[in-house]
């Protein structure tokens, strides 16, 4: 009888140990794999990846920086789970556990949805392949996620090169590895009648397609765009002939502020214009930088958040600036010509060609509350207040958009604030 009782007790003990082991396992390794992010474990009774109420349980993604959380309660103990993803964090929730994981470039919330990080410049995420030997058409191997992933795109015969030498007569091949997955022929110079343009004295074409003038004042600075992640100021130069009540003005410099950086594009003061002289000034965080004229003729500026590319689109005085995930700008330095001076009676002094910028902007990821002289025209449902059909429809608001300096993002309606460290100019 004693032996029988001992066997029954031993059976209960083994059953209890087995249940404890299953409980610990449920708290520990529960792994989830997302196509393009980290999808962290679904634990029934504890932690897939992360921290429970009383113990630390850590889960690591392959290459990441960001954190994703799932919530629940687990008993004390250690368990680890791995979530694997190419780019970004995607959070998965265990029934009673926490899931933490690290993605490659940032945080994307949801259940394994692989949402693209706002700084991921999918359109330009490709490797250049050798040209087709017979036609010279350039090709690109797309590395961006989505429908174009690992596809090879070939430039059309009409524009076989990304950077044609005769920029003024030939369109360039624009390769887009985003969800569009296409190649198109585009001019690599500002289109002053196109959407988002800022040219002449100065004349804008807004995101709504409506043309208007904003004169401002010479020697002053105004906010062109002000949003959560981007701020652009313009410095105005000008002249006031005898008898006029306001200045003739042009944009001499642009200051593009984002993250902790400031990029300045400006025109040099040139007494007598010469097409063979480069009148372009480029500054990155206060330091003047050179843009190469040979090879790819570009300069890439890498920061923790994104890549900024400045490339020449002509031999001199014309560039394209791309700030990943924020803005693309085609910029040209041009003077006031003698004929133009006579027609408009600008009365430009003989010792100044009034070199200024002509720019066309293409914005990405603007918020619905973007501000600025040009920025607000990109708001959903925006209705322009300017008078249409008149020769010079005027946009007011100098008092709202004036900033203390070219490097300041402060104005009555400005929205941009530096996230942390501020670039010193």
C-alpha cells in the first residue's frame, strides 16, 4: 500500500513539473517574422519579446534601431524571442505578453504591415547597371521595397541618359523605383510655369496651379514653406527706382532647414554676368562646399536621418537638390538681362547683374497644415485669395511670413521646430 501511495505522489509531482515547463516556454520564445519589418511574438501566457511585469525579456531584430511594443502580463522569468525584418518595426501583440523588437531604419506601427518609413526615398533607391551596348540606354536595379523590388528598369530611347550633357536641349531619364515603378523623360531644369515654381520678380505657381506675385521687400527674409519636418526661407534682393512706392524684388538665396541641418543655396553678387563663371554658392551647416563638375557631378551629404544629394544638371549654375523624403528642387542662377531691364524699367545699377534664383519645388509628405507663402497652397481644399484674370495677381501676408534672418524658422505662422541639436551657421 505504501508503494502505491509513493507512485501516485510521484505521478502528481511529474505532472506539476511538466505544467511548469510549459508555462515557462509560453513566456519565452515566441517569434514572428514580417516581410519588411519586425513582427514580434505572440505568447499565450508571457513574453514573446520584451519585458513582463517583473522580469526582463529582450528581443532583437536583425539590424534595427527602433522599438515596437506589445502589451500583456507574464509571470516573472526570462524569455527571449527574435523578430526578423528588413526595414522598420512592426509590432505584434501576444495575448498576455510584451513584444519588443528592433527594425533597421525606424518605427512602423501595426501588425506586420511593413509601412514605409517616411524618410525612405524609395524612388531613388537603386543601383546603376551598365548601359545597353547598342543603344546606350541606362539601366537601374531597384532595391526599394514593394512592387518594384529587385526589378531592372531601362531608360526610354527618347531620353537614354539620367544626366545628359546637353541639358538645355535633352530631357533626362528619371527612374522611379517606388510603387510607380516607371521611367519617364523630364527636363532637368526649373520649369517656371510648372507647379511649385518660384521665378522672376518673384512669381509663384502654387501647388493648386494658381499663379501669383509676392513682392516682399529687399534685404528681408520670408518663409516660403514651414511644416513639421521642413522649413524653407528666401532672401530677397531688390531695387526701388525713383517714383516707385515699393521695391522690385528677386530671390537671391534659399535656406532649407530640416532635422538639425541647414542647407543654403545662393547666387553670388556678379557685377557683370558671364555665362562661363559659376555664380552658385552651396553651404551645408555653415560650411561652403563644392559640387563636382565631372563624373556623376554630384555631392551626397549623409546624416543620421537621411541623405541629401546635390547634383549639377548643367555645366554651371544649374543644380538639382534632393532631400530624401522631404523635397526635390531644380535651381538655376540667372541674371537680369539688359533687354529685361529696359522692358520693365527696373533701373538696375551698372555694377550689379542682380543674379538670382529660379526654382521649382516638388514636395513629399507635407502635412495638411503646412504654412508659408508657397507651402499653404498645398493644403487640401486650399482656395487661393488672389484675384484671377488680372496681369499681376498679388499675394499679401508679408507681416505673417517675415523671419528675423535667413536662418530663422520663426514667424507668426511658422510651424517648424528643430528636433534636438541645431546646426550652427
